[in-house]
C-alpha cells in the first residue's frame, strides 16, 4: 500500500532547514527549492517513486537548482540515495541518466533551454513539467526565512540578479545581509539584449484574433482548444502528438476562411505561412510545382510551432479522376500526402486546408493523421453580420437600422460586408464626412415592401408546413417566420418553418413518406385556400417540390423502398439522370408525390380552423415561436383520426 502521508509540512521550511550534510540551505537554493516544490506539487508525497523531467527557461542555473532538487527528494520523497539522480539532459550522457533513474525508480531531470526533448525522454519520464519563474512570493519567503527586511529594494535584487551571481554571493560562511551588501556594491551585469541593439525583436501578432471572429460556429471553439494545446506544448506539459495538427475548412467563397486562419495564428501566437494550391501550380512544370509545395512546408517547419494555411486545396482533386492531367495530379497528390504524413514528420506544424468543394478532395487527404477533422462554415446569420459590420466599420446602429441592415444583407458573406463598408468609407470621403450609419445604409441594396395580399399568401404557405409537420408527429415545430420585405434584384426565401425531427427515429419508408408530406404542406395549403399554388414552390434546388422529388427518387430508386428492391448508388447528382432515363421510375415517383400531396391536403381540410388561426397570428407578428404554434394548433384542433402514418414494425 502506498503511503498517503503528505509532505506539505516540509514544503515551506521557514527556519532551521539543513541539507543531508547538516549545512543550512543558502537563500538562492531556498528560492529554487520553492520553485521546484511548486512544479512538483502533485508528487509531494512521502515515499513517492517518480521520474520527472523539469523543462527550464533562460532563467536557470543548474548548480542552484540541482541542490534544491536533491533536498526536495531527500526530505519529501525520503529517497536515501539521490545524489546521482538530479541531472541535466544532454546528448552525450542520456544513457547514463536513464540507467540511474531506472535503477533507483526516482529522478529529477532538468531539460536546459538548449536541449530538445525527444520522444524517448518522454517515454522514460512519468511527467514533463514546465519549471515556473521565480516570483515575488518566493523572494518574500526567502527574505522572511533569512530574517532580512522585506522591502522593494531587496525584492528587486533577488528577482533581477542572475542565479550564478546569487549563488556566489550567498555562501554558507557569509551572513545573508553581507551577501546583499556585496551585490549592491557591484555594478549590475549588462543584459544580452543590450549588447545586441540590432537584433530584431520578436514579432508580436497583429490583426484580429479569434475573439473578433463571428459566424464561425464550432470552428472558434476548436481554435481556442488549439491555442491552449500549443501553449501547453510550448511549456512542455504535453507532447506534440496530443495536439490537433490538421483541419479542413470548407464553405462558400467570401465567408472568411483566410481571415480565420490569420486570427487563429494571432491567438495561438505562432507564425502563419500562406500556401495556395493554385500558386504552387503556377511555379511551372511538375518538378517546380513540387519544389514550391515542399518549400512552404519547409518554411513552416523551420518556424515551428507554426500554422501552414493551404488555400484552394480542393484544386488537387482526387487520384481516381481520369483525364489528360490525371498522371500529373496523381504525382502532386502523392507528394502532398507524404508531406502531410508518410516519411515526413510534422512536429510543431498545424496544417489548415481551406476549400469550397470538400467532396472533390481525395479521401486519403482527409483520413486520420492528416486533415482528419472537417468543419463547414455557413453564411453568417443576422447576429454575426452585425458583429462583422462593427469589426470593419466601428459603427453601431440602432434597432431600426439593424432591422433594415438584416433584411438587406441576408445571404451576405463577410467579404460582402467588408466591401459594403469600403464603399461607405469612400462615400464619406467624397463628402468630407466621418463615416456614420447613413453612409452604410445608402450602400445597402434597395428593400421593397410586399403587398398585404402577398404577405397573406406567404402566411398560408408556411402555416401549411407547420400544421402538416405537427400532424405527422415531428417532435416540435420551432419558429415560423415570414417577411414583409424583399431585396430588389435578389432571390431569397421569404418564409421559413423550422421543425425538429427526432434523430433517433429509424429512416424507414414511412419516415420518407412523412417527410415528403411535410415538404408538400405549403403547396397543399395554397391549393385548399386559393385553388392553385405559386411559382415559388418549384424551380430552385431548395424549393418544396424539388426537395420532395429528391426524397421520392431516393425512396423509389436508390433505397429499395418502392416498387422494387433493386437499389442504385445514393447520389443526388445522378437522380435527374435516373428520372429522365427510366420512365417507369418517373411514374412511381409521380404516384408517391400525388399520394402525399393528397394526404397533406386532407390534413389542411380537416384542421382548417387551426390553419386559419396560424395564418392570422403570423400576419400580425411575422414570427411565431414553436411553443406558441403548438398552443394555437391545440386550441383550434378538430378531434379526428390523425393521418400520420405509424412506423411499421418488422420482426428482428
């Protein structure tokens, strides 16, 4: 059984502390002992058997810290033989260090700033801990123990003098007060930085950080995790293998993938090296292309830890493509794979790939150990667009102005908003004015108010979706929204219903039939109220009829849930070809759509009172919460047998 008794009583030995030879600890050794004890706090147990590597900084002097570590081990760990187990890692005698540590099952190993810790060193050590700097608290404790005045002059002296000078001044045969006086009587050593005035200072990150980025969702959380991991790696707390060193970012052009990479580097406090698949290709022939690509990786490794940003990485494509350039691109992709993994090591290098079409990328690039994490960036929502506006302009709008801004900029990317602010600044300069809200509003696309009859038709359509989704048993209807405005010259959805589909529900034929009925709920409501439906229900990929047709095609032609068990590869891109080349499949799809449309119309007819109540409320307020919609349906619902299709149970 291990001894659980704590050694805390020995952690702060104010008086009467002597080493194994009966000699009192000097003041600098006591300060170093406090630093070592802080770093080894988790191992402050009597009888502990551990091998710990302490990573040092430039403020380190081995003779002082070695004596402090021996005292800690002999008094706290109560290790009898510990003279040879406090050593510095070096290239020449690492084997001897390892043998002694394994023999005694205890060791405190110091890694000086000039030594790079190897993987074998980490395997030997139970922990690799960063040795903290000396602090005012340590100096105060040392002065208190020595019986010296705790004043700013003495504290400054103990914190600024090099350890080597402190060690020579404070000797066993010399009183501590005499040591202080001798230090004060001699000129201070000249700092190395003062001797090298021409040496360029360490560059500090400029530009925005992750806290300034908006509309990136989970990507921001990942970025902060990476910054913490890199900080821990620099401190020697974790190995590089614990750092998430590859990610693929996808999204439409202009969402700010490059700006995010810059903000990520600023937050992580590491260099950013920019690479682009198209720029590498511009280098010329295959060998020049590969040289340019390898040069970017080499530059990033030389500055490690660093971030290498590869823009337009989807240009590489996949090795399975067959065209006149396929042999050329296979060689390039193979070289990239070697740089990302293979025989090339990526110690200290984070690779961030950005693209618009992640599906075009070779699957080997996205496998584990390379760019195995993929996060898609969507267009910024209203709140994110407001934050992006403040970032680029510094202008704050009132609520009425923001409402107009939200409407006019729906579908805008971060780049679109940046361009809008740039145009507004130009307009302000032409008028010799300071940028304000009016300049920004004048740059917005014109917004047109819709007629009341049009708004009523929107409400009829969206209320139909909500009612049918409630009837088929979807978990809950979320927000129902319509708009009284449209942006001139732009197509965008003027109404929306969000509903929650139970993720645990099995994807059976009934599931797809219910989903098709919900898609057709808006059309069904228009037919029941107006006798026909409008053009907006079809044409666009996101339109109701298009989505319903894709679902029916998948059910009948790809999943074996229709008139035949024969299946095809589930590929939405091939669905149009399947319908045009197979008349029988097209007839079956039409039959499914017609059946589900009739079911949706029946729901609207039987629950017309609930539908009309939803329409009236929606026209009044333009947005209804899910809870309010559910309550309206409950109050106005006509008792009847539900037309929701129950899930068919199959024997297992």
